């Protein structure tokens, strides 16, 4: 988060808002350091506000991490003509992908990676919902668009469909 904020501030830019793909701590820590509206599917509000519980389950110890007390805006209130919003539960109940048609890119968060898919064994994850999201959302994305996942390398939808063995297991499965 810090390098991005340094770039924004160093280039005299401003941020109009933040679009979160889901509520896991590795995607929400630092929300208290930003100005502007934060948009999220409120199905993940509990996760976004409570990183302590998530981190404790990963480390099996108590860590001192502040809960987020600021305002979170429901993604359903966000409107922008150049951004399509897709609800794709599976990794979390509130998992979202953002498609920028005019740029030919999709930000999938931890829904789909170049070589994998998001875990479904964490709080609010669901394997059956992941299967439905892959078959009803991911398969309908423009095959030439580039996917920017929450972790790892980017790739085109077409390449992910052809080479992602995890994804293939879920297609029509």
C-alpha cells in the first residue's frame, strides 16, 4: 500500500475511491490510511472490519491488529459506465470482479489466478459457489481480456481457460 500511496502523492494525483474485491486481511489492511470512499460487497463487511480474527487463525496466536471502524460503501451503490461489477462468490461470500471493458482488463481478486483459483476452505468460502461462479461468470468473460488477480502473474482469460488445471476441474463439474 505504501508504494502506491507514495506514487499518488509524489505525482500530485488523487484517488476518487477504492474498489475491494473481497474482505480478506491481505486485501483490506491499510484501509485506515486512505482517503476516499471504500466500496465492497457488504457480504464481506465482517471480514474487512475484523482482520484480527483472520490473522489469528493463520498464525495460531493473538496479533494486535486494529479493527476497521471507518465507513464502507456497498458496491451496489457504485456506478461507473466503464466498469462492470460481477459478484462471484466462492472464495468468500462477497467476492467481486471488476471488468474495465474500455481497457480490456478484469481484476479478479482471489477468485481466479493465472495458475489457480481462490481457496474455498476459509471463512465464508464455498466450493459449490466457486463452481457456479466459474461456470456462470468466468466463462462469460471476453477471452482476450487480461486478468489481474489479487496475487501472481496476469494472463488472458483464454490462456487461463486453456492452462489452469484447477479451473478445468470446476468447469461444468
